[in-house]
């Protein structure tokens, strides 16, 4: 199977325009097979509007290079059963990493967006000076344990919080300036494999767009609601990145005049009153004030062990203190969203992440704030949707992004059919 090259074949000056056109069409066939599974040559002819002889020649070329396999015959409605073609099941893999604020995760996925290994937790973060080495070490453990050859790894996708230019692989939010070009560091460590770095919000949105609740909408907002407020924008069915890749910094819109200091260095950002960070601040305050809450009964000796999930769980069981906290973060979120709704007029706002699991305990105050701050004619058609994908949307989105790039840049050889005929 042919690997990727930094300068792929289609860009070579030694290849005619006709050959470049053929290689481009072959790449489109590979992408079609990845998205649609096993397909017959006649079906490919209809889709790409090419003749059957031409399609067969191109498929044979792809089989010869190891990029496609003939898996046998399919069903027929009458007449000869067609041969079916597809990508090799164990042919294309990618490493996908979630670099979180406090810990990280890694897994290996195939080109059909299937998890082929468990998601492994890693004790590292974006500001860890050993981040690249730790990722590489865990990658090798996974490859060895699951007997996956390194040459079948076609790319590495990483998503993380921060101001990220995905084209250059730079995270401008990493504190150590010398380590901000994480894409370059990873490319060097992973022996020039394809590397893709992006913001976690955009990858959650991309995953929802291809696999989740956003599939049903052309214009939507996707919010991954956790310690931060990750915000992805979908416009006309496309992921919106902005000029430098920084679009969607929703966490840091000012909501409270002279409010709490945010990690971005400014005060009163939405993140300071509408995220898990605020939930835990209110819990700590509740313990100090001896609030009437089941949290104190359950965690009296270990208040540091309380999680946002505990607050949601007790809210569902009627704890008024926990319900009031969720009401506060929901109201703050709704106020922030009222600006977005009036600016972008989205069809839907899709929530994922830990806080979204509170459902009606946050959705009701969100809707109340939207009703209060929005023009009803604009906000009335915007749906509030809770995703069913959980935290896997960004893994899936990153995997999809990698393989879109892989099959666009894959190096396919130029086949000299006259020489093949002579050999035969």
C-alpha cells in the first residue's frame, strides 16, 4: 500500500495533465469507497459519469497499488452478479488525541471511523514539556499491543483548547513560546506522518456535522460544555474557522462588568460564570456557608472530591442548592447565546459535554434568558438540542478530518499500461 509523501505525485512536473486528471479521479474513488463502503464498478460509473472500461482500468490500478481490494460478487436484480470493490479493512489507521485542560486521551481509529483500540488516558496537557514524548510512547504501546504496523498509520490528529492555526499546526495559547508549533514537533517525532492540529470546539462541531445531531442542519452552533465552553460554528453545511482559525471564542465574550478574572486575562468572561469552573466555585462556597445540600452530607470529609456530575445527579434528586447552581450557569449561557442567535440566526444550537447532561435543569434557564434578551422573531425558530454522542464527537470529527486530507494527498503511482501488457 502506498504511503503519503510531502510532495505528492499529482504535483510532480514530470506528469502530464492527463495523468494528473486520472490520479485525481482515483483519489475521488478512494474517498467514495471510504464513505460508502463496498461498491460495484457500474455504480461508480453512474456516480462519476465515466465509462465502464475506464472505471475498470482505474480500479485495477488501485488494486495493483494495494489501495483497493476486490471482495467478490454482490447481489443482482437479474443477469450477471457485479464484482464489489472496497478499501482493505486493515489498511488505513490514524491516531487521534484529545489534549485536555487537566488530562489527555489517545486512541487509534480506522478510515471507517471505527475505534480499533480503547481510549487510553494520559497524564499530560498542552503545557507539559513532555507532551510529545508521552504521546509517542503511548502510541507505540497501542501499536504493539494491538499488532498494528506503523506503516499503516496514515496520520495523527490532535485537538485541544486554545487559539489554534490548524494550517500551521500552532497553538498560540501554549505558555512556552518555543513549544507553540506543536505540529512541527509532532511531525518530527512521528517521522513526517501527516499531522493535523485543531481546536477542540471545532472538532466537536465537525463530529456532530458528520455523525451527530448537526447532520440535520445547514446552519448550527455546537457547544461542548465543560470546564470551558467550546464553540463550533457551522455555516451552509461547512465548518467555519475564520481568517486565522480563531473563530468561535465564545467562552471569552464579556458578560459581567468587573467580574471574576478569567484565565484569558480579562474579567467577567462567560466562562467565569457559565462553566464547570463556576459550578465548582459555587460548591466550595456552599461548603463554606454550610448550605443546606446533600453534597455536604455525602462529601463532608472530602469536599475536594465533588464533581460537576455529582451536582447534576443531586439536582435530579431534588437538591435545591444544586438546582440553583445549574440554573445560574444556564441563565448565563442563555444570555451569551442571545448575542449569537441575533448575529448568526442558527437553525439549532447543539449541546454536548458534561453540563449538557443536566438537560432540563440547564435548558429551561437557557430558554428563559433567550426569551428575555432575544427578538422572538429571530430566536423563535432556533432549536435547542442535546447531543447523544457524548465526548466521542471530537474523536470522530478529528478522524474524519484526517482521512479527508489523507485521501486528498495520498501518493498514487502512474501506471504504465503498455509495460504491463508486455509483462502479461
